[in-house]
């Protein structure tokens, strides 16, 4: 099975753009009529729905930010009466009230269609046994993919996150063929497998669909080797829908954004100016089919770039590169921008260390200091001190050249960094609590 919906996934660009314009106009009409927040913002910008005549006119519309969503907590941006809303999800956020989103029956239907497309792109078909180890509940990961598996007609094992030993037992006993979880949890499962003497050959596992947090090409290779699978990157966010906004194909060279449902843009985060293909900036989405919670030019804070070159897989939808990080996760240390994924891209080149790491930032006097903790492999840990020091120096100088910053690299004991069952925490920034 190559595609779930070839008609839409491989549609001629001119046809796709015609559908996009129709759907964009309908969405703008819908929010203008039903959401006071959007109507007021358009009026303030001197716009009415009739001003959206071409796809380029999208650029005239004001952005929507995470703060706008917070200000309208909980249901202020819903565009349908509550009686039409069949499901609520919420994203946890770090502080304060969550961001709340809603779905009509038709929204759930569209979401199921898109996650079914993702599963097929990742290698699934009707015979697959899909173990969902994303959390179920307010988080969109578990239920979002769950409905896609049912739509596809494969078998879903709604395991949710955690309970690692049982995950492995069921994976073996049920013959799971596809695992869905965060990349960090996939790695943890691989570790526990090795620990309990389960080899990839003992399982039927062939594919993984991993996302909800940034990860690197190096991490993909590690996970693929250790689990003996093909690992596919899946992207999404609650505000726009949940998992299934975009997915990698077998080319593993960027994630196709389902453009019959969303229009992506890249903007310069400081000026808001639209950027060309290939230029890195903030990803912005406009939904085209959502009823309960449409979004107009929503600023995701995720940083990436878009690629409109044709793809060998046959899909015609543009690709986004893997997310390098959120602007919120970017550390500024002595004026230098640092993303945790940069550290990951360096350490995954070495077999002497595990892909388990933590960045700790402190302010000592007036100076910001970055400590990077990386776990040694069991083998390195039992090696001579001299050899450990040699590896430390080598990785340290590699890190400094990639980050452009002096770091205090600490090689720590195997298994000493906390494992994650959901989104991994890679940064402790002690400066914020000064
Ligand atoms: O994480 C939805 C999701 C669930 C996606 C399962 C994929 C798989 P939120 O909790 O709202 O929703 O978090 C969304 O997570 O803005 C990105 O910063 C980050 N993120 C999601 N997928 C990826 C990915 C879900 N593949 C936020 N790579 C987004 C990097 C990702 N970051």
C-alpha cells in the first residue's frame, strides 16, 4: 500500500490550489461570521471576507498567536455551538492554563483521514498491528492516531504511555508491527529490550511513527538500528489538529504537509515577513477544513523551512524539513543561540556515548555557563580514565565547533539521566530562577 488517498495526496498542483482557495474563502467566511475575535481583527485591518480573492491574499490576514488562544480560554475561539463539539483536547503547556481545542464530528473524520494517510506513509496497511504508546487523554497523540488506525482498518493496541515492561510483553505477544510514540520513548523501549534480552528478531516490529518532540537524523539511525525498524517522523500540534499535519514518506527527506487541509507559510519571526522556500523561519498554519476550531495564520513557534521540489514518492504536497526546535526552546547563552538538537546531532555520531543528554544552564557571576551532560556507554564507563578523558575531549571540541560556544562537557554514568515516556526534557535553565 503506497498511499491512503492517492487522489488528494498526489493531486496536480493547479487542482490543489483551486481547492485550497475555495476552502480558504469558506474558512475565512466561517470565522468572520462565528468568531468575534477573528471578525474584530479583520475589521481592525480593514478587511472583509470578500477581500480574499487569491491564495496570495492570505498574506493580508493578521496572525494568530498562542497568547490569543490563552486570552480566549477556554472556548472563546470555537466557531460552532457547543452542541456541535464532540471532542475536546488540550495541550499541557508549561505554566498556567492549557490551550483548549475542539472538534466536530466532521473534524474528527478529517483528522482520522489524515492520520490514516500518515500511517500508510510510515509503512502500515490493514494487516498491521499498531501499538500506540503516546499518551491517551487530553494530549492529542494517543486518540489522534487511534482513530487513524481504525480508519485504515488495521488493529490498534491502545497501550498509552508508560508501563514499559508491559509494553514489551504485549509487543511480543500481540505481534506488534508498528510502534507509535515519542522518539525518546522509543529509545527507552529499545534500552529496556536490550536489558531484558529481547532481540529485534524476537519481535514482528517493522515500523515506527515518532514525533511530538524534536529529534535528529542521528537519533533516527540509532532507533532504527536498535529496534530493527524504519522510523518515520510525524508532526502536528494541538492548535492546528494534533498529529498528522505532516508526515515523512519513504524518501525520509522532509515531511509532506497535507495541503488540502492546511496552508503552511514560513515567516521571519521578528518581522512577520513571508519567507521563500528554503529559508528557515517560523512555521505558520491556516486550516482549510476545520469547523470547531479553525485557525488563521497561526504562529507555531516551530522553526523549519519549506521545500517545493517534486518528491520521488509521487506526493505533490510541499515538504517541511524536520523541526530544528521551537523558538521557546532556543537557549541564548552569551549571545549565542543554542538548540538541544544541535547537541544531539553531535553525540549521535559517537558509539562511546548513549543518545541520552541534558543541557544545564547556570549564571555564575555575570556569565552564562552551559554544562552538557552525556551518558557514557557501558563499555566506555568500564574503560580507563585516560580513554574516557580522550573521548570527552574529542566530543567536547566537536560540540564547541558546532555550537560556536565553550561548553563544560560532563560524561555521566550510564542510566543516570532520567528517561522519558512522553516528551523528553532536555534543558534545565537555572537562570530563570535567579
Ligand atoms: O505533540 C501532537 C503530536 C502527537 C505530534 C504525536 C506528533 C505525534 P502538542 O502537544 O500540542 O501536540 O505539541 C506540539 O510539539 O509545536 C512542536 O514544537 C512539537 N512537535 C510535534 N511533532 C514534532 C516533530 C503534539 N515531529 C509541538 N518534530 C509542536 C519536532 C515536534 N517537534
